[in-house]
C-alpha cells in the first residue's frame, strides 16, 4: 500500500515537471524570436529528424497504396485479357475447323466434277468400327436419300468402299482396306487386270496388296495408276484406287504381285460421296465378244469378289 502511494507521488511530480517545461516553452515562444537564435537550432535539431522520418513513412505508405491500387488494376486487366485470349483462341479454333471443312468440301466438289457422269449424294461419317482405320463405318444417309446396297463410295480423289447395309437414314460402308475386301482392278495405262486386297496390317505401312496382275507384255511399272476394272460385278469402272509402289513376278511366271499406295487416307475420313448408281453387270460378260481372255478374267473376278464389299 505504501509502495502505491509513493508511485502516485512520483507521477504527480513528473506531471508537474512536464507542466513547468510546457509553460516555459510557451513563455519562450512569446518572449523570444523563434525564427533565430539558439532556440531555433535546438528545435531544428530535435524536430527536423522527426519530421523527415514522418515524411518518409508517409511517402512509403502513399507508394504502397499506389502499388496495391495499381496491382488491383493490373490483376483486373490481366483477367480481362485472359478472357479475351480464351475467346480469340476459341474463335481461331473454330475458324481453323471451318477452313479444314471447307477444304474437304472443295476436294469433294472436285471429286464430284471428276466423276460427273455418276449421280452422287454427299454424306458424313457418324460412326466407325474400333481401331485406327475407317475400314467399316456408318454414314448419315440411307434409302431416304436413294442409297442402296452395293453403291460405290468415294472420297479423297478415289475409291473408299461399298455400301453393305442400309436403313432409312443410315448406311454401312466396308472400305477396300478391310481384311475382307477384294476389288477387281486394272492398270489404267495398259488395262491389265489385277486384284486389290485389303489388309489392315499392310495399311500401317501405307499399302494395299496387289495380286494376279496379267502383265504379259511386261509394260506395267512402279508408279502406274490402278483403277476399278470394267469386269467387276459391283464396282463402277475407272475409279482411281492408288498407285503401284512395288511389283515382283510370281513363281508361275504368268502373273505379278506387289503393293499399291491408296489415294484415300483411311485414317482421317469425315465426309464421303456415295454414287447412287449400281453397276450394270448384264453386259459385262459381252464386252470382249466372249473371248477366252475375258472369260478367264471373269472367273478370277468371281473367285476374288466372293467377299467383295
């Protein structure tokens, strides 16, 4: 209790001392020229550093305020720019897709002009079998559009395959690259008959198999184009299939075998043209006036096209 009383007395003395100093300073202010003399030097020595420190603190706080305000503005601007970039990226992607589709449609238009003698219907692929290749796929057109079984299908400048099943608004197409597909073909420059067989394993190397080539005059060479044959039961004549990439003579020394590079990209098909005209087979047996060579070719065709389409 005594200690508390002593502390209280000391506080009073300190308060009185401070009051005396304040009154003394006030008195000096009114009686002394504060603009000059020792008092000025004392005040400058004491107050100026404090004032400079306060100015620095104020300046730092002001700069930090500007920094945070600018940071908020920059963040907001950055978010706006990100949204614009996302929008432009989406628009650019859509434009690229539209350009790619336009290019594909132009190719189909050129193909349509190339085979202008045949009536055609354009279709989109809506489903495919499992795997990397479009060897068996479904299109979005059917009997309502005049499509029938055995109608030929083209794209990418050449033969794709043949319609095997059809519904009112869909159809199934078996491509010539399928393992179960065989096409009677001929070399366009010499009209020599051959057979093109599908093989998905070979297709990984970009090839289709060529066999039974009747090149008696030895005129067929690598690079020659191969088209559908006029003796085929199902395929219309003259549709480009591909180009010979390799050719060797068979052991019987009567025929040749090898490979062709197909013109169709069976990995990236999207749109096709369906030729809405069936092959007329009634007169195909009379084209060579019943010659032995034609009969032999037809025998080969009947053997190889048992699984055609």
